């Protein structure tokens, strides 16, 4: 079993939990922090299953005829479909209105992604393309220094999570805007760091572009909708 992969997943889940606790201590969604944690766990589990099934189908493996292959997560998980599965679970299983739950999980989701990328340390999978920058690391003694690209992603995602949480702490942002910004931020970080990853096919760039576009569109539409409602004269 790939224990380093499990350790990286555990770091990501810990990131979700720590951000929810950090927000609860500051009065942000404090009353439903436990509910949000339950929804987050369900979304993570469903996302992994959906992403694994999608990866099997793309690889030509029939998940119905070979169900045991579902547990071989290290063989590949389609992250785009995993994200869609997780978002669907958040929408369908929320006890509260979906926008409230999505906003409540926005910063925690970014923190969880940051933890997953930081888990590259235990997986020995942090390095990307070669670099002349002084903070580059060599994969082996005498090797060429490389970008710690996964560390870049972890830092950027954590910064986005903290910025979003602090914004929520300062007031009540328009409903749905934090969720949209979180989705756009996740796509933007992956898109910016993707060229620094060693890849034969360039990675699923269109997924990141789609996430940025969808997140930005959601945030803009929700902002305009809330602003329009607030500008209406009282009856």
C-alpha cells in the first residue's frame, strides 16, 4: 500500500479541519462548524470515488467488471471529475442552503488543497522543471536544481485561504461570492504552476481554465444579484 499517498491525503484533510476550527474560533460559521466538517468529509470521499471511476474509464478499465481496481487510488484519480463530484455532494447533502454551506467550506477547501500539495514532502514529489533560482532543489546529489513547484502551490493556496477567511471575518461578503472566488483561486493556482511541472502532455490545463471561468462567473453573478436586491426600495 502507498502509505506516503495516504499521509499526503491526511495532511490535506487536516488542513480542512484546522481551517474550520480557525474560522470557528473567530466566529465565522461557528455554529455549524461540525456540520461543515461532516459535509467536507462526505464531499472528499465522494470526490475520490468519482475521480477514480473517471480515471478508470479514461484508461479503458471497466469499473463494473473490475470493481476491485477502484481501491487502487495511486493508479490515478481524475481531479477535475473528483472536484465535480465533491461539489455535487456539497449541493445535494447540505442541511442548510447550498450557498451558505459552499461559502462556509470555501476557505477550508483551499486550505485542504494546500495541505495536499504540501504533502509532496512525505511523497518526495515536490520538484518540477529545472531552475537557476537559489531556492531550487536537486532530486539527487549532483543533479540539476528544480523548482519546488508543489511548495509554490501549497503556499499560494494557503495565502488564498487565509485571505478569504479574513475577508469573511471582517464582514458578511455577498452570499456565494466566497465559494466562487475559492473555485477561481484553485484553478488559477494550478494554472500558474502547471508550466513548472514535468509533464509530457501539459496537464489538464482546460480544467483549470474552466474552474477560473466558472468561479469568476459565479462570484460576479452573485455579487450583482445581492447588490441589486440591496438597492431595491423598501415596500
